[in-house]
C-alpha cells in the first residue's frame, strides 16, 4: 500500500515508452494523472481510455516542455482540473545521435532544450504549487515529489551521443541542487537512472537478435529492462514509503553501471 490514492501527478512525455508505463501505474494506484504529450494524440487518447476503463482518472495535456508558455499553460490546466499537483515525473526526453564532427547545433540544442530545460521549466512550475500548498498530512508527508528521469548516461560517458549524455549529466545536478534547496520545504527530488529499457527510443539496440546479443554484453543481469520495471520504481519514489530519500538517483539497469567489461579484463 503506497497510499497515493487521490494525489495528482503530471507525467511528461507520457504517451509512449517509460512515461506511458509510469502514468498507467500511477493511475492504477489511484493517482489522477496528467498525460503530457507533443505529438500522436491518438496514442494519448488510447492511454486515457485504458485508464478510465480501469476506474482511473487522467487528462491529456499537449505541450512542448521546452517552451516556457506551453509548460506554464499545462500546469494551469492540470491545476484547474484537479486542484493541485503532488507528483511531477519529469520524463520527456529524446535523442539526436551523431558523431561530434557532424553534430549540428540544432541537434545539440533540441536535446538540451527538451531533456534539460524542459525539466527545469516543469520543476519550477511544480515547486510554485508545492510551496503555495505546503504539506497536507492527509495527502502525503511531503509537500511535493519530483522524479527526474535521467539515465545511466548521467555517469557513463557515451560517444556519439554527447548531446544526450550532457543533458543527463545536467539533469543529475539539477536534481541534486533542487533537492538540497527544497528539502527544508519538505519537497523531495530524486532521479531514476534507467539502463537499456525496451522502448522506441532505442529500438535499434534490441530489434534484431544480433543487436540484442550485443546489448546484453553490457547488461550483467542478462535481460533488457521493461517500462514496467521503471514504473514500479517511480511509484515507490513518489510514495511516502520512500519519504527519507531525496537527492538520489536510483539506477535501474540490470548492472549496466557496474562496468561489465571489467569482469573479465583489467
Ligand atoms: C538511452 C538508450 C540506451 C540506454 C543504455 C538510455 O538512456 O535512451 O538509448 O539504450 O540509455 O545505453
């Protein structure tokens, strides 16, 4: 029993992959969920339909999290609909991979804007509401919870993906600095560092048997992760069961951060 029932969450980038699984799992726990998305309204409608069929509550929130006015408008709509917000899952993210010599400024900028600036903009709006409302004992021990979806690449350098790795390294210190600043206000901020999770973002890494075999050499636990693995962790980090945890990234990676190359070398 996580006692999340009746709380309100916003999950960004919630109409596919990890975000979708997190939104669905929160809804299963009785959380009213704002499903943020940019494109593919049909996928969003389907998720909302599924949530409602299971007795949950959810609304669609179209917004590009990297645009200040759109991020602010999204929070306004959510708070008008559900009264407040208790949980922000800063999940929206993308990759635009390229060797450094060919990486365009547009590729760099888009990834930093969505992955990092988007998390800043959404965290800022959530914090305003958390501070305004404060702790309401019947809801949660905390005035609010922020979960920043990071990656193993907040610590593992990733050649060919310097924009993405830089955004994730930035998310780590955004998360920790926010946690330090906001702990006295009873706001918890944590990160999740997924490894290889089977979603559209990394389909090339698992869609053929050869690719999967190569990927598994990086995963000591010898299986690719599933979005539901991450969803269960997000629910726990949002709940009072993890009330004493703040400023921490929990890696969920089947051991990818254990430097598996060193198990037979070095
Ligand atoms: C990336 C995936 C990658 C995984 C492990 C994630 O953050 O989005 O593309 O498979 O890290 O390298």
